[in-house]
C-alpha cells in the first residue's frame, strides 16, 4: 500500500510545457554567413535516401569527431524506424573557435527542420542544428551538438541514443535501447479504452521513454532539475504532442500507477491544450478524473492523502489556483487531488464532467459550460468545500 501510494503521489505534477520546437525567429542564429551560403538540401536529401546503404551513408558523414561517427551509425539505424523529412530552416549559428579548429574552415552550423513520425503517427517537428563540412565539393554531416547552448530546444530521443520502436493499435512507444517498452505499450492500449469510455477519440498516441534524467531533460528541452518530481510530461512538438516519461519518477512506477499516469497524459494528448483562459484545475482535474475512474484503490489512496492534507492545513475555501499546480509547489500532490475532487464533484456521477469538457473543447468558456450544467464558480466552490470537509470527517 505504501509503495503504491508513493507511486501514485509521485505521478502528480504533470507540467505540460507551453513551449514548442517550432522554429522561432527570436532564437539565436544569423541568416547568412559567407560559409553558410550554399544550400544543404542535397546533403539532407541524401541522408534520408541512403540510410539503407551503409557505404553510401558513410560517404555523407564527416568522421573527424569520433563521437559523432558513432552517433551517425546509430542514427542510420534509427532513421529506418521512422518516416522523416529534413529541410533547411534557413539559419546558421557561429561555431566555437575550438570546434572550427577541429572541423576545419568549411564547417558551418545550419538549423534543420525535421518532421518525423513512427509509422501511423502524426508527424512531430524538431529543429536540430546540423554541423556541415565540405571537402572536394561534397557536403558531409559532422555533428549535432554545435548549436547555440543558450537555447538548446527539445530534441527527439532518437537523436541521442539507439532506440526501439514498439507499435500497437494506434499506440507507439519509442524507448531508449535497453528500456522495455512492452509494459508502456500495454498501458497505452488500456488508456485508449478509458478514453473511449469518456467519449474521447483516442487517435494516434506516441510515448517517448528516455533511459535517464539527462535524456528526459533533453527531450523536453528543459534545464536540469526543473521537472525532477514530475513523472511525465505531455509536450507539443510542432503540430503533435508526445508523452515523455521521466525515468527517475515515472520509470519506476508499479502497474496501477503507471496506468493512471499514462491515461492522464493520454487525455492531454487527445484533447490538446485547452484555451489559456481555462484554469489548470479543470484540465488537470479532468485528466485525473478519467485516469482514476477504473482504479478505486488508487482513488481511495488519493482521498486519504487529501484528507490528511486538509486536516493539517485547513479545508480549502477556493478553487485550486494555477500557481498551486506549478511543479515546484510543496503541496502539489494534494492540489492535484483537490483539482480531481473538484471535477468529481461537478460531475455528479452522471457524465457532466465529460459534457463540460467537450463544451470547453468546442470553444465555450468554462464559466458558460458550467452554467449549462447548473454550476457557478461560487456554488462549485461551496460544494467542493463541503466534500473536503466530509473527507476530513470520514477518513481517519
Ligand atoms: Zn496533466
């Protein structure tokens, strides 16, 4: 029970990131340097075309840097598992003097837009800095680590390690080699059934499974430590969002909490981000509402933790604020549980929550959608307060 409870609590703190990897004109990089004038399109086309042919591929790689030569070899294997296109983003970045010394005067760092997907999934978009050199009139790929370090941006897991792709019916798990994707694929398939039960169309869903915290940070493009307590994050990469599991927290979950986590994140993927005017308690509370529906024992653990929290800190008298749901808030677990409880109260057990969520996705304000369901912010606040008081009274 303790282990499961800890698992459940640690998954709270979902922390979707508003940032995307779509090219941003404000990011560092200049539009033209003398060495960057030539087009890198032929090299990009050749890389996409020649991954099946080791000899042809090797001719496109500048092996001056041992580390990149090894990376290029596993990238060839990774490319085989995805459909991808690469196009120049039209910007270059300065190369450090030390790297220029190593790679020679022709080396230039180009921004490249990569649209990629596992088969059957919607394309994700990343912008990756390609170091390119030229010898005997021929361009070669020489690195991926020379971009501006001030704004690293998210990178796909497959750029950092060999990966294995496991696919089911609309579900794909991309795992660092050595991390078992099977339990996640199973949980993702089950999550789809939970979504259908709430009239949500599951559609294609991709999960990225990093092998260590550094990979988790790199895939999200976040600084070290900012999401250390977060079990998973649903992050938009261009027009599609992926679920990214934090191996330090989410990676060690037992079966039930893992299921709750994945269903919660899958709700975010298929509903997309709600308008910025919608408070977080509604989107996060609803995702947990769907995720916990078929897990009465996990739900009971939530109630107990929430009752303890309210007993210690006093029963909440307002709806949960966005600030209370930020990843670094010390009581984030209890605040997520209070958000979930709020949605359970407004649902009344008759499907109201699903209808309100659908109305908000359809463009209605939350206030109007709640009004249709017979709720005002004030009446909901009072009803939640009553329910919290009941939990404090009834749960020892
Ligand atoms: Zn969430």
